[in-house]
């Protein structure tokens, strides 16, 4: 079935052309990145003909500023090389040459600064471009569907083309977004909660705002992840740049919460679809809670827990309730969710002692808003 938003209007095409995508990559993920870049810079004609930005055919060539109704991609993409090895860095340079400087900017960081530092560098670089209006932030495995951007442009204009309105593309594999759409579960931080858990939840419910028009449906959010976030660059002058001290995880929630705290709006757009090419580390089925799985290393556990608590401290009004929620969550959700987990603790006391020591350090640092990123530097040295 063909929808009207597959063919953007002239005004919507301008919005799309003024959108700059920001993608951060690390390790050796060029194969994933290449698919995402092709998706954000792609062109799809009615006949489905292929198109290369740096090698247009006679029928598809156009001047730099010329708009074409078949264009459904961004005007520019900023890729951040977050400290990759030289061989990978060269592949990224080759990718930039393939698309050309007119459409592709490569920012190389000398070492891995974590996702927080990488996205900060990319967002700042995108905002510095004179032609940039909106910034579309994507992970290097968030491949957009052909009409993902045109949906955002259509919704934004239907909402009044206000710069205080930010939008988010829908990712079916992201549990918080799926819960918002399927269960109307708000994506926010409840007062006195611990990692989203609160014994007061039955009394803390509030309605999720829903916007519908022209067959498009959006739901309001208090905060959003970077993967799919689309916002006007003017926000940087109002709320400042992303906070790189978070290093890894929840830096995006900190950034977007600043928007809604200034009465900005964030809407999840159900028809703007992204495909996650790689599953999240938290989705793998195991009898052990993912914080306790030592094969994943300490970094993910420490930073996800610490950073979430730093955010939650800003809404904590009762230490007693927050502590109660913490104890119940750790006992029921982490330590004893099933008999196998209990048995594993008894059979591997040394492993579990080390992991719980890490968890309690993260809790201490989070509750006291301590940005201790030495763990990341230690792990980097060990890998080297």
C-alpha cells in the first residue's frame, strides 16, 4: 500500500535536505555503518532505480542545491570515528571518498571516548554546518526504512513546524519504545524509583499524550535515546552540548530531559521506522540478570547502573523510598529472579562477589553523582 508521505512536498523536501545525520562508529563495524549511511543518504525513485551520490547517472544528476521529489535522504551525514584501529579508519576514509565531502563529513577521534564523547563530537560538528537545520542521531546499526525521514518531516510540519518539537523514529527492538506504543507505558523517570522500578507505580500512572493526523500517530515522551532522535540544532544554544562525562549510556536521556524540562516536546513517530541490524546486549536470554553476566565485562554493568542513578537522583525526594525500591529490585530482579540464579551464586561465590562489588560501587557513585570513568581507561589498557 502506498502512503502519501512516501512523496514529500516541496517544503518537506527542504526540511529533509537541511537534516544532517550523525552516526558514531567504533571497533570494526564498517559493514553495518555502510548500510546505515546508504540508507540515510539514499534515493529511491518510483522505478526503484539505484543511485550513487558521487556517481550520478545522466538521468539522475542534479546540482548541489537542486531538490528532487524522489529524494528521501538527508542532505549531509557526519560520521564519528570513535578511535578505531588504523585499518578500520582507512575504510572509513574510503567510505567518505565514495560519497564525497559535499555529503559526508568524517570526524576522527584519537581514542574511544565512549558513546557520550562520540555523539557530542558528532552533534557539535553537525550543528556547526551552516546548512544544518535538524540533526538526526543514529547508532551505526540503525538502518532507516526508505520513508523514515519523510515521515518525520511530514509530522513536524503538521505539528506547526516548531523548533521546540523533537521527534523520534520507532525501533521495534527497543523495549521502552515498544512498551510505549503497545502498552502506553510512559518513558520517563518516576520520583524515588530505582532503575525504573517503584513500589508506588500504581499511584504514579499518568496518561501518555497521543497525536494523530493524516494517518500518522505519535506518542509523547519525557526523554529519548539517541538512536532515531531528530531535533533542531537551536536546542544546543538553549540546553548546551551533550555531557560527555557519562561516557556510556543514558547521556542521551540527560540531553533530552533538558529539552522537556524547558517545555520542549518529544514525540515518538510510529510510522518512521528504523531497523536494528544488531540486537542489544540486554536482549540475550539468560537465567542470570545481564548485570551479573561476567562474559560481558564490567563496563556495561557499571556505566548503565551508575548513569541511570545519576539521573534518578534529580527526582529523588525520599531516600527511604528510593532505598526500598533499590533493595527490592536487586533482590527480586537481579539476585533471585529464579532458582538457577540462586544456585549460580552458591556455586560461583568468587565471581558473584566481584560482580556485586562492582554493582555496589556503581550504586555508590550514582547516588553521589560521581563521574569516575577510570574503569573505562583501565579496560582500554587491558585490551591494548
